C-alpha cells in the first residue's frame, strides 16, 4: 500500500458543489441536500478496500453518531477507478456501508471530477465546512495509522475541529494532513 498525504485545500475555500449517486439509497444526493440546515458539513473521501480507512472506520462511525445530533451533516465519497479496483464498485459500496455502520450517504464519483474539485489525494481525507460552506478544517481524523502509528483511533483532530466550528471559535491553527492510500485515478 502506497502512502499518500492530503493536499490541504486552502482554508476558506467554498465547498465545491456535487450531485452524485448514493449507493445506499439509490438517489442522487447534492451538496445542498447534505448541508441543508447543518451547522457544519463533513465531506469524507473514503473507499471500501483501503487499510487506512478500514482501520479508522469504527471511529468514523462513532464521530458521526456523536456529532449528527449536534447539527453536523456527513457524507462519504468514493472516487476510485472501479476498473482497477472492482472492490470499490457501487454495489460493493452499499454492502460495505451496511457492514461497517455508515449512517450517512456514501456517494460514487465515477468521473472523479468531485475528487479533483476538492483536491482530494488519499483515503481517508476529511474536510469540515462551516454553516456557510467555507472550509474550516482539512486533514486527518487523528494520528493513528495501521503499521505506521498503530494506536487506537480517537478522532481527536476531527473532533477538535468540529467542537471549534460549533462553538464559533477560530479554525485550529495546526492542521495535519490525512494519510492513506492514494485515490485510484483513471488512466
């Protein structure tokens, strides 16, 4: 597994719009659907097979469960090329979402245009937008990494960013890139 870090889109960037198929509901879901009425919106680039995502999935589920009730909306997007990585195909995404307990839309970005718009580089990659959909945080869930730093995932970095945005505080000064498998780009 090749290790890649996130690109760190500039803070304050307006969330790029999208309308993608949700592999769970079968409906098309847009950014406005996800962010409507939310106090903050978290966009996560995920996939089914990445060992880095698999390692933190239980903590992602915990963070979503805790912060949804506080007015935060969540969406997962997979942008991997399913020709080279068929385990990330939409029908497998639906099964994976059910198995790991995702309670948020899990969208498929077949064109990879959304990943490019967000300057996403790896899975997992996390983006927190404020109520006005301006980028507040981008980077890691926490410092845990399988093999590289095999400590239990806590979600501490993402939780700190969510706590700050919900409290109306400034964005965390130190924002560390996420790291994991590179997005599997089409050739």
